[in-house]
C-alpha cells in the first residue's frame, strides 16, 4: 500500500477516511504550533508578569472567544436623589426627587416602604411637605427605569420647624442724613414688610410693601426719624421688629 510520496502527493488508492484523518491531523498540528508561538510571544512580552503560562493561555482563549466578566459597576441601578437632604424645614417647603436618567419615581411621605401602588411621577418630581412644629416626615422613594429595572429605596428624614424669617435690614443704617434721603428695607424674597416712620410699633394695618421697600425721609434740620419694620413670610410667619434712627442734617 502506497503512502504520501516525497512531493506530498497522496495515493488515491488509499481509503478516503485515511486521507481525511491525515489532513485533519496536519491542520491541528499547525494550529497548535501557532498557539505555542502566540503564548511564547506573550510570555516574552510579560517577563515580569506573576501569571503562569496556563493563566496567559486562559486570557488568550477568553479574549479570542469574546468572553468578558462584568465589572462591579455593571448591573447597578441608580437610586433617586432627594434634595435637599435630611434637615429642618418649614411647613410648605418642597423636596425634589430625581434621577439622572429618565425614570418613574414611586414615593411615600409617611415612612412606609414605597411600592408600584404608591404615589408616582416622572423624574424629577417635587413633593410639598407640611405639618405642625416638630413633625418628623420620612420621604422614601425608588426609581423604575424603561427597561423595568428597579432601584434601591432612598430615604430622607425632615423635621418641620416654625422658623421666623429675618427681620428687615436697612440701608443706609443709623446716621445723619439729608432731607430727601431714601432708605431701603429688605428681607427674604417674597416677604411683605410692614413699617412706620413715627416711632410707633408697626402692625398689619401699617404701611407695607413687598420686599424690598423704600421710603423717603424728609424733615427740618435736627429732626429725628425712627423707622420700625417687621416682615411676614407666607410660610414662615412674622419676624421680629427692626429699628433704625436717623437725624436730618442739612
């Protein structure tokens, strides 16, 4: 029986299965030789690597097979942010629940765990918190994303406190001024300022205006003008009374 001659020609008299096996074995030998060269090149390029040749082979096979282990960051679902964070607030203040990516937010304000049946809204969602002085309000929320993934629950704790706004400030302050000088009173935006210029205590029946308020001082030389004012904020209530004393000097 003839074998493969010196020129690589195969005697067609051989069985076909013998020819196929010979070709397959030759291809496997070539592939193994290529793999050894690749591994040898990797080892030479990474002489200082603590990995064994077997580990290098694993890396080579994984990279060629397209295998990839998920990183720690993959698969995590972003929880919502509640702003401001836990703190003392006034009744009627708003908190905003949001996520950086589009989502539907489910939340509660009674401390219970939110579910898909809880109050909801698209991110960002604003929620008004109200209650009597000293009330604790726990806001809890989670996000549901378009791919139906659900985030962990975020919790913030708020305390309602009756905080009075600052009393109005004056500009200029106590000093000698000329007749016709304009004095400006100001406080928190949205507050209403009630004032007097005769030294009497102001009330809700006194002259008023939305902050800031300006008043012109007039009088003869040596006249004392005592301005008193307080502010009322829609949610926080009334401030204390502030007083400034001016003297008209020509």
